[in-house]
């Protein structure tokens, strides 16, 4: 697909900033650029004679346009957050986040100030923008647009479609999105003109578009799910709320508890405050659901779940053992892991770990193949499990790679990586840098059998249908 234009990044930028927090410009551009299904070549494309990434540059221009319209604000140098006006537009009228609409109504924050400057400077506006009868063309156009906007706003807002969407899906069947949107839009006593109204310059139906946004929000809240593209059905939690607490199908409640990341904590606080009993918590719901569905679970799935739990516990044990060894031994461990994974051979990599006196920021150098044609430079950091490797460490590592003219680098640690470190590594074009944190490290050790032994092997068998088909079947008498 072609790289999106700057205004096509508007929705992704607003989505990233919708949490109301302050974000750095680089993080915003990186998220927006990754929101499209761009190929690796398109995502990493730069301008000719420049190292500026095209997708991120256009996202940056999109950010500046949104700032000019007053939907986002610049809190300090390089940092932005959504404004109250931006929240209103994003949550109530996301369909307005287009260049055409914002170009018509955006930019009024500086209008009065600049106008007064021109008046004070003696600029004559007496005949500007007026027709032969002396009426202001701009005023007439604005009033016309305002009337058109008021008509659109009279349409139910997207969150007002929640109950009708849930009602249509209450049968528990899978339904196509077009059917759901049509039912939801038809559920209101709209006039024929209102029901068939489309956006200016588009054939998209306003009511059905807003019903579509309601579907998306209900999915995020966990009340409905999408088993396949374009198709939706109600979830167990959705049935509980629709049948027992339909009054909770509103924007305020779902926005407060949507996603259920902090559901139980906030719900308990609410109940302790007003001593009321209402919707079960996510923990309560899934506990009940687990008991009801226990017998329906495929035995193979139970084995897989148990296997995952064993590996998780094993991973924790591995990390504890790693933290007991020296930093130098940790570098040898990482080298052995790479060899286990098929990079080079023990003979080629017997001197992979560099001497401390002259490592130049590189802890070991491993051959990338069995012939030693290419090599991988490694930085191994045995840090506290709860610590975070920041961007400065990755920048130093990049400098060490450049000093060796290396194209491949592996930064592996027992700690975690900050988002800035991850973003910085992903943007590098001169050298490919792969980051491996503590969890990924132990997962690789388990997968490739380093530092672990096989305790038990289970053979899971199934019916051999071909074997039984080989026998002759008795003829069926009719």
C-alpha cells in the first residue's frame, strides 16, 4: 500500500493520545507509523538524500495539524497530550477526525488574536469576502456549515447505539457487521432523511457509521468478540451485563471499566464507598465461568495449559540460578545459547567472549553461520530482574557496533527494556539491533535445552482412522 498522507495519520495519533497522558513526539510518530499494514520496505523508507523516515515524518505533520486545530496541545518541548476538546471529538464524533472537516473548523484558537493584530495595524477588511449586497460570504458559509453540523449532531451518538447492538447479538449467534449496524440504526425513531443521511463528500451512512464505532468499543470492553473478520457475537460477560445489568450499557460505565485492566480494584473501591452491590467483578465472573466450563475443556488444552505453567515456573528458577553466576560467566552462557540455536559452531566460537580490557563495548562476537562469513556482536547485561535498560545503553551499543562496522547486534539482559530503548532499536537502519529481555532469554534456554534436562516425556495419541478404513465394511441392506 502507498505510504499514508499526513492527515491519514489523524485517527492513529488521537487513539495513542486518548489516554489523556503526556507523550513524547517520537513515541507518537512511531505508534502512528506502525498502525498501518505497511511492508518492511515501506515502513523503513526514507527521503532521498535524507535519513528521515517518510511514514514517521508524515505522522509528525499530522500531529502538528491536530495541534493547530486545538485537538492536542504541546505541554512542553517535544511532548503532547489530548485536549478536552480533542477528547470530546474523539469519543463522541471520531468520524470528524478528517482533513476535510478539520480544515473547515480547525485553527480558530488564533483567529481572534491574529484578527485584532491586523485591525490594530490598520488593515481594511470593509470589502473583504462580501457580495454585491454587502453580505459576508464567509459568514453565510459558516452559518450553512454550522446548520449542517447541528443536523449531524442531532443524530444519536455512537455510545447510544450500545443497547441496540447488544440486543441484536443477545441470541449468541455470530452476525455480520453490516447486519448489526443496520439493525442498530433502525432501532431509533429517525426520520427517513435522518436515517439515510450521509457525510458530506461521502456515501457513508452517518447512523450506521456511529453504530460501527459502538461495536468497536463494545469489543474493547469485552462484551462482544470477533471470531472472524467482520463478524461478531456476544461474550459470556456480555450476556451477564445485558440480561442482569442493562443499565450499565452506557459510555460512562464502559469507559470507566472498559478493558477490565483495573476493573476489580476500582470496583471494590466503588462498592466500599457507597456500600452497594452491583456488577460482578471480572475475577468473580471468570471464576464462575471456569467452574461451569471445566468439563467442556478439551483434555489436550488442559495438557497445554499445564505445560505452559510448568515452563513459567521453570523460567523463574532459571533466572534465579542465572543471578547467582558472575557477569563474565553470563557472557559465556549467552554465547553457548547462540551456538545451541545454530549460530556458528563451538570451534569457531571458542574465543567469542572478548577480554575485559579491550572489549570496546562488545562482550562477545559470535559467527552467524558455520563458515564464519558473518558475525553478531553481543552485549550481555546481568542486571537486577526489576531494573530497566534505557535508551542510553542502546545508543552506546550502537556506537560500539559502528566502531566495528558491524551490521548485526544482540543486546541481551536479565532485566527489562524501556519503551524508548525498544523504539530506538527498531528505528536503526545502519545496523540491525535485536533486544532480548529476561523472559525471552529463559524461553529460549528452555526451547533449545540449555541449562535444563528432560524430566518426563508424554506421548499423546489419537485414533488412526486410516487403519480402521482398511477393513472391509459390511454392506448396508436397504
